[in-house]
């Protein structure tokens, strides 16, 4: 199953780049209500055997705004059947992508209320619900995604993270820490001066707007559905997406350069309603937690493979690929520390920001 997922993602990425609604509720047995999905069938089966199986039966939906063909959609569509098999038919999951259950904000609200058991979002979507998630909007804090992967293996950091989620009625149950945002551009960018007067599409996020303006770009906020045509017609010069997003939205067809700046991570988080989680028995929680640990590993591995396949396909499609440049990163970090970082400190407090930066520093040694 793991190999099948990896092959599926690689093929979909290569083909995509080379080519240059349902109910949100849950149903449960009389004993409980919860839901999951996984890309780790081998671990999940072992977990089932070790735990003696689930006590309750579970059936629920999981929502995402990821489009068809993206890593997230490919993975969670591929593992829908596995969770049933791994749990002996006691846990069912139905994945709904492409915002068919609502926007990220709408789905997170339903998740908070216990109406939608799980939702997959990026950290940027969580800041309205968990202010501390603003730390992940801090540009240029790490030079590799391996640092973020190590951060999520740090027990002290994860304990703090879960307290922030719990305060919002949510729980972090799985994640993907393999991909950073990439700059897709019609112009080359190799030094900060190259950003001057670049028409840059940014999210409607005050931190990112401050950062990109500090770099000298003209920031433009448009819907994601308008990006392809806007770049094609020359209305924007640059946009940031993950490799998977560049593929699924076909941005590679209208850009000339893809630049690895490492200014922003693309961390996907699988979030669960705390009330749904707490409705499970202790034994079922243990089974679920171990199963989802396997999901995190395989989600990250599949995404990493997707990214590497993407770089290969971009080069084959005659896109100029500019990989990580330490000098450019250092210049961008200086701008970030003078623009976005102070705003985030005002929003979440020095204690949260300093805890985050120290945790990152600790795992990078």
C-alpha cells in the first residue's frame, strides 16, 4: 500500500508538470464517535493486533480544500479503504476535497463544534482559531524542512502545541512537514534587489503582506482560482505555492522560474475535533494515536517524493529551477525580522515567539 501511494503520487506529479459535496456530519455506533485515515497500513495492522482491536465503531467525514491531483488528495483518497481494513471494519472514513465541505474557515468551525470530525489545513488557515499558529507565518525561520520535521519530533514543543490546540477545542493528530512554499515567477530572483516592483500575489495576511512589501514587491490579493489567468495575462509576476499546488493548479504552464526560497513552510495539519477525540475510550484513543503516527510518517514521505519528482519534471519541462540560495535567504531573513516578525510578536507575545525560535534552534544543532 505504501509503495502504491508513492507510485501514484510520482506518476501524477510527473504527468501533471510535463503537460505544461457531501454531508459534513458523522455517524457512530452507540458506543462512540470518531474518525481517521492513514497511509500506513502495515503499522496500522500491527497496531490493531497489538491493541486487540477497537471497542467502538466509527464513521465520519474528513474535509480538505486541496484540489484533485494534489498530494493531500491523492494520499487521503488512496487510504480511505485502508482504515477500514486496518480496523477490522470498525473505523470508516470518507474524504472530501476541493472545498466541497466549505472553506477552510468554515470546516474548522464545524470541526470545533464537533460536526466535522477532521479537517486537513495548512498552518495559515489555523491562525484565526489558534493565534499561536502565527509563529508559522514567520518568514525565514529555518533553512530546511528537515528542521521542521525534527521540531515535530520534539516532545516539549509538541506538548506546548497541543495545549494551544486544546484551548481552541481542537487536536493535532497528523501532519506533513516535507514541503516548503516555492516562488513561481515570470522573472528570475537571485537576490533581494530582484524583488523590486515584482507584482506578487500574496494571501490576505498582514504578516505576509508586510514581508513582501518590505522586499519591494507590489502585493496583490486575488482568489486562487484567478492566479493562472492573471499570470498568463501578465497581471501578476509571482506567486507562492507548494510543489503540489504548482502541479495541481498548472502554474508551471505560465511561469518561467521556480525558486526555492525557504521563506515559508507548507506544513499540512490533520486536525480533529477535541470533543470527538474525547468521546473515544482510552483503548481506542491509543489505537487511533498510533495509527495516526503512521499517517504522519507516510504523508510526509509521500509529499517528499512528490516534491523531488516535481523538480525533475519542472526541469524536463524547461522551467528554470533555482534551488536554495543561502545568501538570498539571509537577505530575506533580515527583511523578515524587521517587518513580519515584530507584527507576530505583537499578536502572539514574545514568550510564544521566543519559545518557537529556541525550539527550532535546538533541533538544528
